[in-house]
């Protein structure tokens, strides 16, 4: 069973799957799905499209050089079948697959090591800036410097009533609301 690689995204194409495009110069392009085929027809560069293996390798997100990739290399030289060699090859494939998975995990952890420190620094900075949202109310009462100063405003009741009773601002919604409120209050007092 021959497993091909997609020309655009480098994923595996199993037999009976994918699309094959043959150009006028007899070069064969194989695609795993229509998404890759359409991107190829739009003349997009796989190294600039973020979800492709070429992009990930170019930008250091996947391993590029490793001895385990040597096994996947395509060989066009025919080999004489030998049962012992085939058995040893199948055993080696399993071992090499385990090694590759371990190395990829190590590569990923090394790549993410610096990111965790940066995230912690950003979280600490954000916590410093908005500590008042996190502090408990009891702590805010003990240390008044953490709260904003309260401003006292004195307003006499007679001044506000006089301002509202003067009907100078007919278009002001507050005066309209106040009149409505007074009329309902007077109606309620009449009912009692």
C-alpha cells in the first residue's frame, strides 16, 4: 500500500482518497482534499499559509531536522524481498515512531518554555493594575488608601424643589418626569 504526501499541506493521502492533478509538462500534483486543491489553483504559497506543514517547519513550530525523518524518505530503488529484513523493518518502524513522538514532545515543551514566563509576567502586571477588583472588602476597609476618595456634596431640599417647580425647562425630560411623579403622588394622597 503506497501512502502519498499532499503537495500543498504535506499530510498523508491514503489509497482511494484525494485529488490528482497532472500538469501539461506531465508533473503530477496530489492533494489530500479539495481545500488544498483550491489553494493550489489560487496559486497560494504553502509556506505562507499558516495551517500547512511547510509554514510550521519554516517558522520553527515543527521539527525540521531529525534522523527519524530519514525512514519516511521515498526510495525508488527496488529491493529484493527478504522475510527477515521485512520483519526487522516493521519492528524498527514502531521503535522509530516512539522516538519521534518523544522528540516532538520535547521540541514542543522547549518551544513553550519561554511563553509560560511571558504569560506569568503579563498576568502579574494586569493584577497590579486592577488589584482593587480582586481585594476583599474587609481589606479595603482596613487600608483606605486602596479606595477612591469619597466626595461629599451638600444640597438643600428647598433649592431642588424650587428648581423643579419652575417650569422653565418644558423640554427637559427630568422636569417632565418630576411633574408626572408629583401628579401620581398627589393622586395617591387623595386616595388615602
